[in-house]
C-alpha cells in the first residue's frame, strides 16, 4: 500500500519553521482552543480555531490582540492571553519535550490529582500537553492521574485515560495523497472520531469539539488520527485521488464507486473540464448512501431520496476524493 513519504514529528516541524524564520516572533497556543478573527475585535467574523500546543507566528499587535499565522495556514487575530510567546531557545526546548494529546471530547486540567481541586483550564480533543514518559515509553500515571505542563510552564493533572502519547503528525497537503494514503484502520479511526462529535453544534470557523464547520469537522477527525489536512473544503478537494461520479446518473448509480471514508464535496459543477468545481460543503462517506457532516449539527444523512434521513442538498454532490 502506498503511503505518504514525509512523516514529520512535532519537533521536526517546529525546528524547520525556526530555521526559516529565526527572527520572527513565535508563540504557542495556551488555551484549549483559541478563536482567530478577521479583525482585532470580538465582533469580527471567526476565521478558524487553533488548539492548545500549536506553534504560531506573531505578525503584529493591537492593544491586547495579536495577529498570528497558524500552520493551517491562516492569518487572523486572537487575544494575548491565549498565547505564550517564546524565544528561540524556549521554543526549541518546548519542541523537543515529550507530548501527550488529550483524547477526551472535553475535560479539565486540575491543580491537584482530584476532581475536587480547583480547575486551571478546560481541555478539548487534540490539545497537546508536555509530560515526561516512563523509561518504557509509556504515560506516567499515579492512581489514574498524570501530571502535565502547559506551554506557560504551569503544571496540573489530567485523568490518564484521557491522554495518548503524541508521536507527531503526518501531513497530506494540497496535491498530495492517493487511494493508499490511509490504512483501513486509519480510515475507521477518522470515521470513529467524526461520529464521537455527533450532535455537536455547527460553528462557522470552528475546528474543535466546542463547535465545528463542515471542513473543520473533517480536519479535526483526521488530526485525531495523526494526519493533518488543509483547513478548507476547497483545499481538501485538492488532496487524495478523485473518485468517478456520473453527474447524469440517478443517485443510486451515481455513488456506485464510493467507498467508506471517501470525502464528499457539494457545490457547483466546474465550468470547464480543466477547472475544479466550486465547493461549499464537505462530508465523510459511511457506506450504503450514508455520510456524516456538520450542517446545523454534526449528523448522519443519506444521499438517497427514499431514505428518511435524506439530505436536502444531496443533488449538489459534485466530487469525491479518496485517501
């Protein structure tokens, strides 16, 4: 099975960025999920979110707002309390430290190893925390609790069962990937994570368990399986391998080539063969005509008109991609 050749560890990604931009102001996301807005104003439109532990570049500031560039990549504004600015040396030490990923849908970081102790902050799935491992490369645990460290250096405790060792991300960028990029186990893992978020609210610009838009749900489901996709549906359309769809066929025949885990794109057909369709929505195919997506809420729908879960915009299916 073909696999993506470039597998980058978290440390390698950060160090590569450092080498290219030694003089840039760099920071690490401190809160469970920061909100990145078009302008330095709480009323400005939400562009996207970034999760705890993500390294970003600070471009400018306005009062307590910081304009940042995230690895997605996105350039937008967030507040200073959500970031910890680091020197080159501090960032290098941070990047080399052992990391754990929070794998609960949501949770808390406590001052002590007790749920009755004060809460330091909330956590959402995908957050990265520093913590030393045992000599056998396992998570340190004492009576079901693990001590972790925030980017700021503040320490706290999380339930050990809500943590997994972070081994780095594999990036599938635009123009990369094919039908063998994911193993069957990884495909099922992506679907499983999307289904864990069933019923959560749609949030334009959201990319966390606090709320997600359609492409944010897809990116988060892949991220929880160690794979980084581009952020937006129009970018995700350029990943993987095209699956043939017959636009003139009845839906039952139109989707005959689809496989579980394929990405489905909805929108307007391309104006010419050499162009891509204009996509406005994305979901993940589950099989037998069903798919999961974020539309008002994260939900399962059917592409088939005779199904009671029929999605009213199924006729706008314009493309599918396989990874």
